[in-house]
């Protein structure tokens, strides 16, 4: 039985009624340690009638002073139930109390809902129309209105799981709910605002051209970066596989499918070797991931600031989000913070050069080189030269990572792409 207010009154009354000593002596007695339930309290020689009267008086006093009212009938039942086996125990309980606290802490951490149990909330969808004030507009796209999600009773839920289930980033969830600490599990019955989203209409994207037309993103970027780098052998993975990039969350690599898609497919969490999709579905997921990355970039940079940048610089920012999610947004001194400052100053050469993410992974270092080159496409020759000069140390460092004979092909392609960029050709990296 839990120690609620009724049981606390019962314990107090039993303690006083069972002790035949004057009040002065009672006050000077050492306080007995409190343990987890009334069942653990043991008293001798209880006067039930006297104890119940005392509880009534205490309850009446609390009621007059604004406290929660106590059901005397409940107290009477508790008293009758436990009076036959109640007596004091003089055994110290400090160590036991500490162990109990640790145990409760462990149990509270375990009482977290599994990712599969978190279901997306129902949304109202409406078609988007060009130039109607939306952050993103276009054909084959629907607007999913903002709504609310309530964490069910019984268990807490992690913020990243809630975000993934509802198709939004944890970054946007934090922006919409500034009073909630998403570094900890969100408690049960917490109300969370799920921000708006732009959703690719099911079945409307089936090919590379559909992705270009739906997202409005440069076709060179989609082909040279997303398809050639995210896809294996320029084709999508139709069976879920590990991306090979180890992390604390994914020690064996993050599960991916299609063109580097992570998280869920049709509401279900993807699993290595189990989840399967069609090639048409892979292109639909690619278009959706681009839209999600674009929306996060616009929300972070601000619509007017983002739209003021050259299209290739916008694409470079989107690729950072596509590649690493919104993680770079949350770190001081991150590239996105520097890019935002560059855009504010109108320094687009620096913005293109700062699309380099700090990483120890060779593959991601190589991607940084191609991203910088791609970001300079819509700059004039002077701005392009300055951007390449700023990014050159990273380019030299990346070449050193591919110095072995087996990496000669990758090294040669990077060198050729860098040389082409100096001559104004910023695409066709893998042709």
C-alpha cells in the first residue's frame, strides 16, 4: 500500500495512540525511520477506536486549513486491515532507504516506452499552392498542419523517438516546445506540440526526374551527391543495411535503406536485413528526406535569409542537414552557425567554404570536398576562387587520407573535381 495522505494520518494516529507515555516524553523520543509502506510498521496494543477518533480530528484540522480532504472511511478500512499485525521495528533503515532510492531510479529509467509503441498523431492534410506563404511549396506536396501529441499514461518517451514517429526532427520539436527538456525522457501525460510538415503525396514520386520536380533542388546535387554517394553503385538499397558509420547510438552502424534513409518506412522502424522497399518507394523516401532537410534549414536560417543566398549555397546547407540531421545546429561554433553569420553579411564565398563538417570519417571528409565544390556553382569566379582557397586545407587533409594504392581511384576523382571547380565546372564528380 502506498503512503498517501490517508496512510500518513493512520501512521501518526497509531503511533500516538499506542504509546502510553505523556506527550512531553513522546516529543523527546527518537524518530523512527520511515519505510516504504504501512505494512512495514508494527505497533503493539492498538486501541482502534481511540486511533480512529484521532485520525478524524487530524483530518478535520487539515480540511479547515485548505489541505486535501481525507476519506475517514478509507482510513478506517486501512486501520482494520493492518491493526492485527502492526508493531514497531527498531531495525535501522537508512541503508535500506538508500538502496530503495537507487532501485527506484533504475526502475524509472526502465519505464520508457519502446520506439515501436510511439505512434504518429493524426494530422489534417491540405495541398500546397505555389506562392501562398508556405515555407515550402510545389507539386505533389501536401501541408500537414501542426497538432498536439500527449504522452500516454504508464511510461515516459524519448524526444527523438517522438520526433521520428511524427516525421519531424528533434531540433524542430525543441523549437516548438521550449519549456520541455528533451535531453531527458518526456514524462507521461506531457502535452507536446508537433510542428507542421510538408509531405510527399504517396505514389507521386517514382523516379529521379520526379524527385527533381517535386523538391525543386538542383539535379546535379541529387545525382552527384545523393544518388552517387548515398546510393550504392548509384542504385538504392532495397533491403535495409548498415551504413558502416559507427556511433554511440549505433555501434554497428546506422540502419539505412533506399538512398541513405533512416528512421521509419510507412510508420515502421527499419531493421537490417528485414525491411524491404521497391525502387519507386526509394525515390519517394529520397524526395521526403530532401524536403525535411530543406524545412529544417529554412527554419534555422530564417526564410528571408535562406532565400537570399545563391541556390548552390542553399543546397550545400540542405546537404549538411540531410547528411547529419540537425546535430550541427546545436553545437557552438558549428558550421551552420558560421554559415548563418556569413549569409547575414552577404559573404557567400565564406558560406560555401564553411559547408565542411568536422569529422574523422574518411567518407564524410570526401563528401565535404564535393559539397564545397557543389556549393560554389552559382558564385562568380572571384567568389568561387576565394571559397576554394578557404576550404583548401580540408581538401589537402582529405587527400592525405586517401594516399594508399587501393584508394588511388578516389584520390584521382577528388583531384580532378577540384581542378574542374577552379575552371568553373562544379558537377559530374563520378562520371
